[in-house]
């Protein structure tokens, strides 16, 4: 089974507030040696601007380059609608909750 890393994001995500997450996730990407699964928990995020959306797409491609997976969980309605509108939900696996993700992984 692949190692699973969970990162919980909080607040509105924009050019300034996304930076600490970007630093942490890029550090994780560099340190991943074996294929892994990264779960981003968006249950406490109400808004994302274009910078944050761009970061999300970039992280997804970097994890794919490492033969790893990135999943989104707990998308609020507004974030879900935004990511759907820009087409990211067609590429990035997403689940209603952590529990729904676990059921998918364990099945």
C-alpha cells in the first residue's frame, strides 16, 4: 500500500495565503521517494483565487511526475463549483470526505 499524506487547508486561498501550503507541498514533493498518495482536505476552505487554482494544478502535475496521486476531499460548494468550472475536477480525483476517500482506497 502506498504511504498516505494528508494536508488540511484553512481559510480563503489567494496569492499570499497559499504560500505556506505551497512551501510545505513542494518540500513533500521533493522528499517523496516511493509512489505516494497525498490528500488535500478542503473542508475549511471557502474561496480560492486564480493563483491558488494554478498552484493546485501545478502540484497535481508534480505528483504525477513522481508516480504519486493527489486527491481532494471535503470541497465546499463554492470551491467545488470553481474547480469544476475550470475543469480541474475532471482530472483530479475528489471525494466528499476523508471517510469517502478511505472507502475508495480500501475497496
